C-alpha cells in the first residue's frame, strides 16, 4: 500500500466503526470474551452431538408418544445448538470490536506526525522547476531539497511500514466481523425455524399425553402446598425427596395375592425391601439445562455468607431450558426469590433443581426424556441456576456432565 492510499483507508476505518457500535458486547474484557467464545463453541458441539443421538433414538422408537418425546428433545437440542452458535458469533463480533478499537488508538497516535511530514514533503516535491530559473540561487536550493527528499523517503517508508501492517490487520478484522455477522444471521434464522417445529411437536405431545383423571392435578396441588410450607429451597427439596422416596417404596411393594383354593397351598413371601428388590441404579449422564456462560461455580461464596449448592449460567434472553436428564417432574412453578423453578427426580437417587425460569412448560408428574423442554429463561440478562443432589446432598453438577 503506497502512502497516498493510507489516509483514505484510515478515513474508511473511522467511518466504518459505527457498524460495530450497533452491537453491545456485554463482556468486561477480551479475556472474558474469549472464554465465552470457547464455552459457546463447546456447548454448540455438545448440543449437536445430543441432537444427532436423539434423532437416531427417535427413528428407532416405535411407540408414538415416546417417538414424539424424543423428536421434541432432538429439536430442543438443535435450538440450543443454534443459541450457542449465536452466542459464539456475538463473542466473535465483540472480539473484532475490541481489536478494531485497539488498532484505531494506535493509528490515531501515528497518524498526526505522518500526515504533517508527508504534507511538507509533498509540497516540496511539487515545487515547479521553472521557478528555479527565475530566482537566483533557487536552483541550488531545489537540488538540495531534492537530495533531502531522496534521503528522507526511505525513512518515511520505514516508519509507515507498521502503519501499512495495521491497515492490513484492519482488513482481516473486517473480514472476521463480516463472517461473524453472517453466522449470526444464519443462527437466528435456524433458531426461528426450530422453535416453530418444536412448538408443533409439543402441541402434538400434549394432545397425546392428556390425562383423563385428576391424579396429576392432586399431585400438583400437594407440591404447591409443600412449597408454601417450606422455609427455603433446601427444605422444599428435602420434602420432595422424602415424598419421592415414599412413592418409590410403595411402588416396589408386591401386589395383592389371590386367595389360594386350598388353605394349605398358601405361600409366604420373603421379606424384601425396595433396595433388595431393585439394585442401585447407575448415575445418569447429565447435561447443562441451558446454553450460556458460567458466572459462578459450585462451592463459591454467596452473598448470604454460605456456599453455592450449584452453578449459575448466563444465557441469552428467552433461551430454551431443558431437562438435565431423564426423570419425573416433582415440582414446577414459582418459588419465592427464584422466579419459576423445576425439580426433577432422576434414577440413582439424584434430584436436579433448575431455577430462574420465566416460563415453565411442564407439570408435576410429567415423565421426561433427557433434553425435554422445561421452559424458557427470562428477559434482559437472565441467570439460570442448576443444582444437583444425590440422596439429598448437594454435589457438583460438573462432575456428572456427559
């Protein structure tokens, strides 16, 4: 790039900065942005793998209700993949903005002296040779100035080499920004299409699984009553765990035996506890309930003086929230200080707790496949909490992620 093209390029750089200003970054610094970018890309890959697996399972399932549930979970995973890709695109744009601002600052520092220097040299270079004939001594001065100019230009080129490199970097940043904007638009289109498909599948699923009895309604009323009585979230989870354990024990009891035709033919059943009747189940493979960057981890100090029982994620506004693993809904609804929450019972004595939902799409008693829709996150800058308990004791969810 020659020197006469440097100033127009710098002007285009300043005029083009307004395109980046239209999108806020939401990150404190470049390091946090790169961390968010890495997390978003990893979550997009994980969601894509989950969706592929669920799609295979849905094709292999013959039962209509189970097939629809797995299809809906697969579409939900594709939605989370699109959300993670959108988050990655926004992080890429934020990094491009940060890099552009850094380049602009350096160019501003170097632009002033170079403009003044080149303006003076160009003025000397344009001095007409005919004037030297009319003015005594001017020819000697012109020769001297030309000599000075010949020795100065290499130094000007050397000093502007860094400037040319910065302008080349500007072009690379602009190309990255254009690619990120294209990925953002593609992700938003895919997200809209997948949300429409998910709504269709969920409508079909609700119609297929509609209950005729009032058992679910009575169980939901019982869960709401427990929520009113509980002092805090830990107490609510403990009560629900106790209720779930009792329900499992009752389900494990043997059914009634018919009276034998002869009294002597009666048999005595061996005493078997629920633990003996069914071996301890393996810990299920869990997944994050929402795509978003981690804002606090398990065991970190909280504002109340205690330690966090789970992790907190910062998703996009209105992001889809899904079941961390297959299980049964023990509670779904508002709880003081946590917006709407969902508590799911899982195999192996695990209970998951998801907080910070703006809308809940499940009901108490629903049986969920892994990745089934729970609801959506709130508006603005939502925070979704994810806690995991084993036999009532909080454990780090990250240790059980798939």
